[in-house]
């Protein structure tokens, strides 16, 4: 049979596991414990000699079904799910890094990821922040103790696009883990495996879930990294195929030991939402492009940050790599407009800190999600005090444009 495309695969993923009673979605399994008639079989599951479910903190059938779906979306080898995207990043790094190791990270980071990396610094892991829009900056920062390079596909909120392909080639050459956060693009717009990513993070809360009704995060192993050459794998997890060693350790030292587990009800919501990822993203990206063009021509908007605009520094790169230019954009307002008054004047646009919702959401960046960084760090990331970030939803385009027009006229 011909290989199915993205949306068809997502829609029918659960059916491949032949769920009970022929249901189309994997049911919500709420049990924390799983019984075995033969105690020896239970021991084999614990020892990873055979597949099975041992305890709800580590896995359950509803969560496993979603993990398999994400693996297919990201064209990977395996996926581990967590309670949130931040839990996925933090738990994975805790599992793979040791004191004295070094990370090279894009300086253009989500605020909480930046905060987390600064915490790792305090725990003895060195972190060097660089402008990842040019792979040469990453190459210059690599040290003898570097273990991992971390980038976001599109930075939030200023939309810088990382030099994804060249950084991937560099990491492959230097035998470094290449950890790519695909949240802003989602697997519908970009496949990090094509840029030689080793691990792919998604905040499932955002575009994959899409409805703002469940938290979740995922880490997918693409199968491209040689874990047998990675010195931080503990002997306990060097079992079977070396391709699985990384995930063995992330499951045990990250998910099991740290315990930031995804719940089955959230997994069900996220799985159902993921069925329409392609449809929703197409519409949201269309709307984002229309708003970006409108604001770019408006006299009360000083600057628009959106990869779809031809004057964006990485426009050509985004055009080459991504299916669309994304659904995130930021604007800097003219001094005549107060960012709070502007947001309050919007009708359809909701003032909210989330993104990836079906509804268009707006937030004053410097005063909220990047406030803790302080003015100096914000300035280094291109975040102005007048900046407003929008996560563009699936509303009717003409209604959104009318809303922006009336709010900018205050």
C-alpha cells in the first residue's frame, strides 16, 4: 500500500494499534497500576526484556499511542512524553548531562528555557549563548567538553530563524547531540530530521494540541545520533541496539526519576487535537501573513518581525526550509501608542500568555514573559518595551484585519 501522507497518518495512527472495540481514538486509560497473572512477566517488563506497562508514572496505553503518533509526525525512532514542554527539555538535559559538561545554545530563547539554562549553570553545566542564525558562531563556541547544541527553529518572540541545516552538519561532524525545539514550526511546517537533528522537542500544548485545553511535551529521537559514542550513557542503559540507548536513559533518568509525567486525559486531548494540525496551521499561517503585511504598511507600527516578510533577515532561509512562515509575529508600536491600550482596544484578539491556540492571542512581551530577564538581556534578544507578540489563530482573515485596523486607530 502507498505510504500515507502527514494528515492521513495522524488521523489513522490509533487504528494501527487495533484499539479495543474498534474505537477510532485510543481510550483514556486512567489506571496507575497494571496487573500480570504471571509475576515473572512483570519482572521481565521491569527489566525491559519485553514491552509492557509497569507503572503509570512511566507510561500507559493512552500515552503510548500519542507517543507513537508524534514519532511518525517527526519521522523519528521513538518518543518520550512529559507533562509540559519545559519538563521535556529539563528532564532530557538532566538525563544526558553531567557536571562539567558544556552546552552551546541559541541566545534567542523562550524565556523559561533561558531561565532553566541559567539554573544548569549554577549546577555545574557550562552554557554559552550565541547568535544561532549563523553556524559559524556555534562552531566558535564549541569546547572540548561540549556535549550538546540547542536551538529553536524560530525564536519567540522576534522570529529569528536558526541556521538549522548548517548547524546540523556541524554537530554531525563534531559528534555532538543536536537538540532542536520544533514548537514554533511544528512537524507540519518543518522536519528537523532533514537538518540532522538528534533530538526534537515539541511543546504539545501549542500547535500539536492546538486547542489550549491540555499541557504536554515530547522528546523524539530521530535515530541519527550514535549513542554508542556518547560518554554519558550509564552501563545500565547500554542494552540491546545502541540506537535505543539514549531513549533508554531519557526514559529512566529523565521521566522515571524526575517524574514529570503526562496524564492520560491530557494525552487524549492532545492526540485528538493533533489530527487537525495541518489544517489549523495552514489557516493560522495564512492569517499571520495577512496581519504582518497589514502592520508592515501601517504608520503606527515601527517594526514587524515575521519571517514571511521579504525584509526579514532570514526570509530566504525560512522560505527554503518551511512549508509556511509560521503563525507567530511581533510588532513594535510607534511611540504614540501604548502597548497596553492597544491590546485593550482589540476585540477578537485575546490578551493571553499561551500560543498555538485556535484563537489569536496577544501579549506585551517585555512586561510579562520576558520581564524576569531584565532590560539588558531583553535588548540583546531584540525585545523592545513596545513589542507585542501575537499567536495568530484561525479566525476569518477579514475580521482579524478589521480588528487590527480599529485598534491601531486609537
